[in-house]
């Protein structure tokens, strides 16, 4: 991965990884920013282009479709990515129109060929001259889907659950608010004072958590993998699990990738006493877990068919695969990757993982599970 010194080009290449190669923005973008030579301001600009373009993709595509005489399906995917970057600057950021259009056209010439420049220029100028809302002439469900950039099935599910247009609109708006990174100083490996000294801000509800502006990779402990980026909600799940701590237990994180909960759990077990194993079915994600778990083993088995040689455990955390719909602020591309069928398939998978974990738990052991068959995500400790 080469160093990139242009914010728009970095955003484009990150979006190519996400849109074409299926990467996750919260994994690929920090790596690119870490290798870049961008200033803090340009890092923040590139981050908003990536996360913002993904969040508002549905709305941006509707605007592009209105402004183009060519169907979206006939626009080259890289050109479409560049168009979204331009539309985001025009409609969601404080970039002057002339600068947004000019810089996007220049990006197109570099990244998609000179021939794409005139097409992108025409589309962006057309959008810049448009007035009125998006989808105002549609039914309520379609209008909210376009205006707040969510698939219709998610909007419909929210409506079924909340029975209130006002509450649904508030939730859709909240999903589109950029999230500040939440950091954690892993016990025994870094301290909150280190994070604060590097520019992070303390959180009132945790002695080991902080937030930061911009790129978490600017925090040395994060860069050195002695601290991590982890939602406070995920930290609380681990802390509730650790409330059951006893000496010399065997702990298993059954679905450990990409490693945030495993890093926190293993750090505490290492400080106190006990044995810890992290399992992750994907070898690629298992490599990420190995980077943060340190001394304890990381294995890569199908969590529904663990080998007998792995033994039994006193504590097994089952953070089963889920839709990710509850984390749209931090992983905005997820809304475009999930379908209603995914909910049905995941429910079966979660049940099979739980059955296997139940067969590996010792007498008087504990098996907290995070099973999420529905839109609302809530830890379910059993």
C-alpha cells in the first residue's frame, strides 16, 4: 500500500476497496491514512469523503440519476464513485461549488481517464443547479429512503417497530451523524494518561476510555497496538462479562474477529490469572486478532464445529455474526450490503454457534451471547 498525499485520491482509492473489493471502511481507511503523508486537516477531509459518500450513497445516486441521461447501471463503477465524492462535497460539505466541481473533474482525469472528465463535469453542474428536495413526489417510505439514504427495507422495519414517522426520521438522521472514534487503553498495555497526552479526550463513564478527533492512528498507543478503537457499547459487553471473573478459568471468544473484545478480555486475563483462546473462522480476520491478543492462542475453526482437542471452557463469549445495522454510524456501507434474507440466514447461523458453544461449556460455566436476529441490537446475557 503506497503513501498518498492527496485527500481526494486517497478517498477514491479507499472507496474502490470498499465498493469493488468488499472491504470495510473502518478497517481499510485507517490503514491508508496511516501510510499517507496528509496533514491532520486533510486526513479529516478524506475521512468525511469516504464515510460521508458511503452514508449518503442512496441520496447521491438518486441525484446523479436525475442529472444523467445514462442509467446508473451503465456508468462505470469508478466513475460513479468519483461522482459520489463530488456530489458529497456539493451537497453535504462546505466546499465551494466551483472547487468541488473542478477538483472532482481533476480527480476523474487522474483516476478514471481524461474522457470521463467532461461527463462528470456536466453531471455535477447539473446537480449544482437543481432545486427542491429529493423524492418529494414519492410515497412516504420512498421519500424517507431517498432523503435519509437508507434502503427501503430498513426504513420499513423501523416503521414496523416504532410506529411513528417522527421517531423513525430521528433515528434515520442519527444514523447519518458522523461518529467520533472511541478509544480504549487495554489494561496492562497502555494507560488513559497516554491517550490523553497524545490529544485524546476523556470519557466520563470509563477510566480507560477516550475519544479523539480525526485519525486514531495519530495516537501512538493505538498505532503500536497497545490501545484500540472500540465502541463504548462493545467495551461494556466485555466489562459485564468480566464481572464474573474468578481465578484460573478458561475463557473462549468464539467469534473473535476483528479482535476488539478479544484484546480487552485477554489483557485482563493476562493481568490476573487464567487461560484465554480466541477463535475466528476467517483466517484473514484471525490475523487481525493475533496482532492484538499477544501471548494467548488464536485459532481458526468453524465455530459450529470446534475440535475436541480445543477442550472445554468456563466462560465462552458468543459475539455471533449479525447484520451490523446497529452500527451504521461507524460502518455506513453495511446498510447497502444487507437484505431481509440476511436476517433469516443469520438467525440460523447464530443458533448453530450457540448450540456448539453450549456443548463446550463446563458445569457452572457462563455463556453470554450477543444474538441479533432483529433490527434492534441489544446484548443478551444468558
